[in-house]
């Protein structure tokens, strides 16, 4: 029959305690951060014991505020301090160049301090972040095909260690000047077309008589009864452009055949008249010659 042994029980209890201590010690060493100061034999023994690990120096700090003369700990190099770039108080300038019915906006600005490159954008919101990437390393940028209205140009200066604060400029982009062509084309001797092209306008009309026309490319038919000047006026509320076309009242022309016949008849009549004059002159000369001959004969005899 099995008998309980108190000695064996004691040995088992000691073994369990030792195992538990090992597990706890391993857990503490594994989970605690390296910069947590643990009691070390001989570290700060004459300075009140260890307080913490100064990772910037790689030394233990004692409770009296001094570094341990003999014990080191984990060293973590400090991050370099970034002197961030700035465009504060910088000036900006812009110019416009019409591109169809929009504008190309060329923007330039003053160089700031410690600024090596820039992220730049145009937005309806002042101070909007233009993005995390560099767009240019010069102080000049062109925005293409910008619609009329109020916009904000947002610029963020950058350098290798980071970005500076965003600065912005307000820009009023003007309406594009209306583009107009206007001409007359002949249909027949009584009817004609007025062809036109109107772009970048909100309203267009032709005077006199015709009135409002549709913006775009089209034509209107006219039947003038006298010489007349038509004027096309196009506007977009800011700019107004006018173009004029002078239309001459068409005349019915004589056919080339009739002209040729008339000219031929006149030439024939002139030729006949010239022949008659030549014959008369010859007769006169003959009579004069005969009279002269009779006078000469009478004198000799």
C-alpha cells in the first residue's frame, strides 16, 4: 500500500517555487523596456542606488542625480534637430495668358529661408495642403487651363529633414476675351449668308434686323435690298468684342456674250467709217493732181 511521504512533498514544493521564479525572471527581462533601470550589484552603490537609464548618454543615473561611474546601459542616438524651411513674409506675383476660354496662370515667388524645394497647388480653399511630393525646386510654376474665378495658390516649402508651414496667395482669374469671326458668303445674286463663330461669350447678337444669335458656329441668311453694314457683338459680362461686315447690294451683271457682241459691232462700225474717210481722201488728192496738171500745161503753151 502506498504511503504518503512528507519529504517528497517538500521536494516537490521547492521545485515548483524555483520553476515559478525562473518564469517570472524571464518574463521581466523580456517584456520590460531596455531603458528601465534594474538593480545591479555595485551600480550606484555609494550614490543611493540606480534611478534610471539615460539612453542619450548610455549611462545609469543614480538616485543622487549622478551617473554611475561603472555601469552603462542602452544608448539611443538622438534624432537630428530639423531647422524647418519658411516662406513667411515672402511676396508672390502672377500673370495670365489666355488658353482657349480659360487662362494659364504663371506664378513666381520670393525664395525663403532653408527652402530647397516646394509642393504647390491651386485650390478653392486657402491653405489647402498641396501634397507630400515636391513639384519644383525653382520659384516659378505654371498652372494650365484655369477657369475664371477666385482661387488660392498654396505653397509648402521643403528640405531633406521636413516640410515648413503652408503659405497662400489669393488670385482672381479673369474671364477670357470672346473670340469672334464674322464674314459674308454668296449664295446667289439676291441671297447671302452671314457666317460667324463666337466662343468664350455668354451672349451674342447681330444688328440691324437679326437680333440675338446662338453662341457657337453657325450662319444666318440675309436678302439685302441695299448696301448695308451688319455688326456682330459678343460679350461675357467682362469683355465685349464687335465685328462688322459690309454687304454690297448685288447688281445683275451683263453676260460676257453681249459685251463681246457690242464691242464687235462698234469695231465694225469704226472700221467702215475709216474706209469711207480713206476713199474720200484719195478722190480729193486725185482732183488736186488733175487741176495742177492743167495749169502746168497752159503755161507751157
